[in-house]
C-alpha cells in the first residue's frame, strides 16, 4: 500500500453538503435499527428513499453519536420503522450467511456527493461479489487517472459500507489496503466472499 493510499483511506462520517454535519433538513422521515452480524453490530439507517447509512462497530456510544448526527441532518427524530430497514436487515443477514451476493435494497445517496459519489457509484455498479479492484483502477474507471489518493478518501467516507463494497478496494502493492471498519473486518469480509482464505480461528 502506498503512503498516499494509507493516508487517504481513513473513516469519517461525511461532512460535505448533505452529510450528517450539514444544516438540518426540514423534518425528513428516517429510521434506524441495530443488526448483530459476524463482524459486530451494525447500525442501519434508512429514509423513505432507501438505505442511507451503515455504521460499523455500533456499540452504545457509537450508535448514539451516529444517530445524533442523522437526527441533525434530517431535522427530526427517527421513526419507529421505515420499510427499507427490514429489507436491508434481511439482505445483510443473508449476505453474512453466504446466501446473497447482490443487494437489491434501494439506496439513498444523500450522504455522498461530488467525486466521492461518482466513485462509490462506480464501485457499487462495477465490482461484483468475490472480486477486487485497485485504487488506481477505480480512478481510471471514473475518468480521473491521477486521483488514486482521492479514491481512497472516497472509500473512507463511504456511508454505506458492505452494501457499497469498499472492502473490495485493495492496494496496488498487493496488500488489502485500508478500511474504515478496521483491517480485521476487511479480512473477514474478503474471506466471506472467497477472496482471502477463511481465518482458522
């Protein structure tokens, strides 16, 4: 992994226009739920348009912070249930059981804009289950061959990890690259998809 790739690929919640730290919208409907998975609890958040965020390692404090940012972003507290949450939870459960390879839950791309959104769309549409892509290759795919480092930043700001598979983006030197959810989580996801050997323990 190059220095630029290592520096670029760090997780943060989006703070661009439309992100959770932007000025709140006027009461947009959204909901949330926690899902237990083999990589730890995930916080799922959805609007009426689709799944809007997946948060790794959603223990109590992490889930509370993410929920507070979303409540600020959408200008309203979460509703008890949003239909897309049930779909997302069922599909993620099937994915972790090895029974699903393509997610069909609708996605709400509100929390990703500009170059980051272009890269994430290219990733979601063009890098299927069980395959990987390099940072440079992904930059080439969006017509920005000099933007490998910016691709790493886009991966680090991905609001929809697992479903939009930033774990499938790897370093040019043959390493697995960075990952906002932690390298062990990335290894487990790649092993689930058959890219890496399954861990012995």
